[in-house]
C-alpha cells in the first residue's frame, strides 16, 4: 500500500512538473510573439505591415516572400553611426561605471565611517527617483559646462548608478568578515583588500551590475534627446525615432532598425546569462 501511494505521489509530482513546463513554454511564446511579429514585418515592405484585416491569420506572423530591402535602407540612414555611438557610450559607461560603483559599494559595506547609513539612503533614493524627472535641469547644467553634444556629456550621468551600487553592496555584505581581518593581518590596506579579496569573489555580481549599467545607457532616450542633438553624437534610440517621416512612416524600415537595436543587447544578455542569474541568486546570501 505504501509503495502504491509513493508511486502515485511521484506520478502526480511528475505530471505537475510537466504541466508547469508547458505553462512556462506558453508564457515564453507569448513574450516572444511581439518580437517575432516585428522581425517578420522587417522582412516585408512597409505597406504590407497592416494589410491583413484578421490579426490571427498565419500571414500575419509568416511571410513567403522575405526581403532584406528594409535592412539595406538602414545603410543609407544615420542608424549605423548612431549604433556605433551607442556601443561606445555603453561600453565606456560599463568600464568606468563598474570602477566607481564597485568602490562606492565597497566603502559602504566594508569600511566603517560616520554617516555611512545616510550615504546609503541617498544612494537608494537616487534610483527610486526617475531619471527623466531631473533630466531637464541636468541638461541645463551640462549646457553651462559646455558638455552638450559631447561623448563625456552622454556618458557621465550613467556612471554613478544607484541600482548597481545597491546590488554590489548587497553582495559585498555576504563576504565573510574573517577574510577582511585576515587581509588586515597580512598587511593589506583597504585598497589591497578590495582588489585582492572582494573583486575576485564578486565576478558574477560585477557582471550583473555591468549589465544594469549597459541596459541603462542602451535604452536611454530622454537624455540623448536633450544632450545629443548633434548628428555626430546621436544615439541609437534617437536615430530610430528619426527614421519616421513627417507625414508617413515606413514601418518596414522602423521594424528593421528595432531588430538591429534589440539583437545587440539580447546577444550580450544571452552570453552572460549564467553569470547574471548567479549574481541574482547569490546576492544577499551569507
């Protein structure tokens, strides 16, 4: 009797896992569907995007005559230069932002000083306030400092990211204090402890913070719109919005540009997915 009950429970457990797997796959397909629809319409002439009256017919999500004309049209637009500008701005932000954010997180988690709780509260509040709320007065300051239409002006607001500091500090708090004490006994200063103990143990967390910095810059729209009006310093999202005409919109070219700007961060996220998941699952664990 007990064996039968055990087999029944095991079978129900297996069926439950199978049902959850099917449900997860269906939800994943629902999230993938808009991206697939965008990709299919990037392979069509812009006039065929909304040609089908029934949105659920198979021609809406598949095409038998794909064309790369929309992607070829991107070569004659400003999106190419804007994409390289976005890659440059995002890469520099990640490199220097990780240096600044990791040092700030280390100071808030390992170095005792008066008022560190107040500083941490300021850091938390900084990423709770939407950046768009302070973008206009900040743009006026950058204009007075002659930083408008410069790469430095596009990069600087993204270096001190409160979310990245919060994530790194939470991870640093999980590092045993015994390692810090051992480093101090070996004659290491705070810089040596940070460089030789904290950084090597925090690679997954650093990658997660780096992805946060990258996505913040890559998807930024309001700040490049205010501070990057020069055609030589325009970024990807602004160039994509400029593809639409004044009186008509070529949806095929717009969708092709959207796919290009989506594939780059998607490839980076997939490449570092294992480290990012590890950083999330281990953050805050002692």
